[in-house]
């Protein structure tokens, strides 16, 4: 509620601290998703200071705040020079990978040869941001299978999906779920042969792969013939504050097509480079400062540390017969662990009890349910503790299955979600033991093993309907959020 009189800063910050007591830690490497910790306090400090320095600067009008133009030029040029382009390569600084992908699809749509071209060909391992972008832009996605062993996209499957309605083809470098690279060169060649766009989603890996040992990964960037756009997040392995991504284009006209302008009203002229209009320049300044503070040598060191942790984790998993690494080993510091005789959702809960968050991933298209880990620059210091916790957790949950899953699945299948308002759905969640915000109902924490097992047993459309209802209930007053 809005207070009648303003509160003191001390009071407000104290309450903010209390609200954050239920959050998982953003530093130290024990949260193996969502956050990226370089373990360099001086880099974090300068990024935070730069962010605050530009907090109130509005990126809506670069003629009023020319600092935003110069910062964006420097950031985009730095990224382009590493990812197959040069200082003149066109690009846009965005709020994140999803916005970068939306703009790449908009650019392809608005430069297409025919309005009949409305299909985006995506491997089933491609990020859901492509489905979201297609939904927003009036396009449709065409999913193609991946190799069942390597989990990489299959060029022959992509070729079979191409047709007169194809607008754009997607390759991941790497795919988020399993950390493996799609055959970018082969997919881009197919796209060029058919005269369609090819976007490389390097959101998660674009700023770690270039810093690995030369020759470790195949070319994936703008240097590959046929690649027309590429997305790279700087708030992931760039270690910048959240809200920082770059989308690069092979041609100037593509960047222009990503823009939006309107003079069809009596107010100020509108021209936007991103989906947002007004936008704080804090993330841009934070990204710029982080890039400059770390430099190429800093990123090489962080990439080396992350991959050292990844190799040690994989070697340790080999001593746990109840677990296996999916995809035959990742190309980047992202690992997916499937269970052999252990339920991964129960394992996630046991790990959470030991202070580790591993991200549950549901089964899909023949790929088993698994746990995702994103390893970062600080992970090498804690990988032995992680393996010890995994070993103890495997021992704890061997043969354990969440209770009542079959009954819960039947209950959910029999629900008429349209008849339940947010209060009713929140009551259902409470009866199932799922907490609200600030409670114990995190996606991998206490009480979620049974819920994830239920979701895993349902078809994707039903999963999506439940997730929407869950978010709506979570943000309603009926869950007692924050209480």
C-alpha cells in the first residue's frame, strides 16, 4: 500500500533486505542458473557505479543524451570485433536475449521477399524466445528434431523443413539446455542456398566460446557465410549487470528494419532501436564498464576457469553411475545431468537442501528430464563441494519417487482451468504444498519435486496453461506473497 507519508531510507532498505531473505545468493556459484559471478569484486564495483551514474539517463532520445550513442557504439563494436565482424558492423544494444531475438526476427520479416514467408525453422532445443518472438510478430515456428545422442541440430532435418514459407533458420551456439553447438556452417549454408535469413543464437555462449582455446569450437559467428544475424548476451558470460545484450547484423538494411519509427500523431517524433521506448541507460553503462574493466585477458581467464570447472564436474560425474551427462559432453560451460536410477526432481530438492540450486528441465521430444548447471568464473573454486553434495544427494534419493504423482496428474487433467480464478488456483497450489513468493516453492527447492514430476507427465500445452496460471496466482494477493 502507498503510505500517507514518505518513509525513511533506512526503513525502506531494511524492508528490502527482509524481502530478499528468501532469495537465493547471486554470488559464489551455488546457484547454477540465472546469475553469473566473475568473482572479481573490483569489476562488479565499477559496473555498479557506472550503472548508477547513468540510471536516470533516458535512452529514448539519443540527441538529448549523446553519451548513450557513444557507449552503444563502443559496446557493439567491441562485441562485433570478437564475433566475426569489425568496428563498422551494424548492431543494437538491447535489454536481453529475448529482445535481441525479437529484433532479429522483425528485421527478417520486414525485409522478406514475400508476405507468404512466415515460418521460422527452429531445432527443438532452440530457446523459447523464438516461439515468443514469432507469437508477437505474427509468425509461426517449425520445430525440427535433433540428433538423439549429441542433441545437436541435424542439417538433414533442417533441410527437410525448408520451403517457400521459410523466413529464417535458427542455429544455437550453444543450445542453452545442454551446452552443445549446432552445425552452424551447415545450417547457414542451407539458408543461403534457399535465399533465407539465418540467425545464430549465441545469447548464452557468444561471450565465452571466443575466449576458449583456439580450435576448440567450430566457427559460429558472422564470419560464417550465410549467417545474417547473431545475438549475444553480455549479462551472461560477459558478467555485466542484468539488462545487457547485443544483436549484430550482417547488413545495414537489416538493422534499419529492426528499428521502429512513427510520425503519425501530433506529439514528438518517435524512433526506437529496441522494443522499449524510454529506457534507463544504466545497463548500457554497466556493460561498457564491465567490458573495459575485464578486457580480453580477463575474459580468457574467466573462460578457462569455467571450463576447468566443467571438465572436473564431468570427470566426477563419471564416478556416479546414477548420473550421466547429456549430449556427449558440452562445448561450453553448461552441463545437463540425467538420472540413471534416480529421480532428478527429487535430486534437485535434495541438492537445494544442501544449499545448491540446479535447474530442473522437463523431458521433451525424447530427451529425458534432467538438471541444468551453468558454470562460471567462480565455479572452479566450489566444484569439489558440488560433487560431494551430488554424491550425498544421490545416495539420499536413490529409489525415491515423489509421492502421489499419478493421482496429481489425473487431478490436473480433470481440472477445468477456465473455471478457476486466481484465488481458487492459489488454494489448489497451497493444498499441494507449493509456496508463494518468498516461501519455499522455488523451481528446484522444497516442495517442487512432485510438482515438476506432474508437469513432466503432461503434454506441453497443458504445462504451458498451468505455468500461466501459476504466474498469475503468484502475482495475485491470494498467495500471501512476501508474507
